[in-house]
C-alpha cells in the first residue's frame, strides 16, 4: 500500500467517525449532562414551632418548596435539588435547592427572605443568600445521629437533629431585631437525597 493510499484511508476513517459520532470528541460534545434530582427535607418539630410562634417568629417556605404538616413530627419543607454535585461520604460538593425561606417577626415587623438555597457537604450546612446580599449565610446544620449511604448514583443522608448555625442565629437576630434565635438551637431533623 502506497503512502498516498494510506493517507486517503486514514482520512476516510476520520470523516466516517466524525460523521457518525463515534469519535471521542464528538460523543463528549453532544452528550448532555444529566440533571441531578433529589431534595433536602427540613423538619421543624412542634417544640420549635411553638416556641417560635410564642415569640412572634414564623418561617414561611415559598415556591418551589413543598410543605406538609404532621401532628407528630411537625412541619416538613421539601426543597428540590436543581443543580450541583455532592459526595456525602467524602464531605465535599454543593447542590443548589429550589424555593425560598421567609423569616418574619410579627412583634418587630421585620422580615428577611433567603433565596439561592443550597446544601454544602464541604461545610455540612444549609445556606441561603438574603435578598439584597451576595454572600451565603449558614442557616442550619444537620447533627445528632447521622447516616449516609449510596446505592448506584443515589446518595442519601438522614440526621436525627437539625440545629441553627451560630452565623445564622446572629444574622437573624440582627435583621429581625429579636433575641429568639441562638447558636445550636434545636430545630428538628433533616434528610437529603441526591441522584446525579
């Protein structure tokens, strides 16, 4: 086989691979990234709800969060995963969550709204960016008995307790002009599912 024939054959193979999508580059460029799914579920137990209401403080989940109430466990707020990636066992990664949280103090007439909610495995916190701000504030920290597992591409985390982060407590007290929130304050429990 002459050099010229070999060049034509090599060129023809390259054209066929590119046209049919068999080349590594073509496959990588045309394969859409999988959209992650899952949710973070924040449960406010009845003790926290009653103490907050007595102090005039209410936490209102806003779309696209979904809410359910159980007289035994309390108020559950489910925040859908919208992006990011996480490795729970390796304690790294961050995922974005849909929905917003509105904190209101009816006694002082103050409120603060958190958008851009996220769960950070790096910091092991649920965070949110207050309207008018740019930096995320650490709000909640999964504590208590924690269990994480993975089956295929699905990772899960359950935490028997959920506490208020010190940074979040100070921020909320300042913004709402209240003394209700304290570092380490028990809120309820937490669960998280991520598939991606």
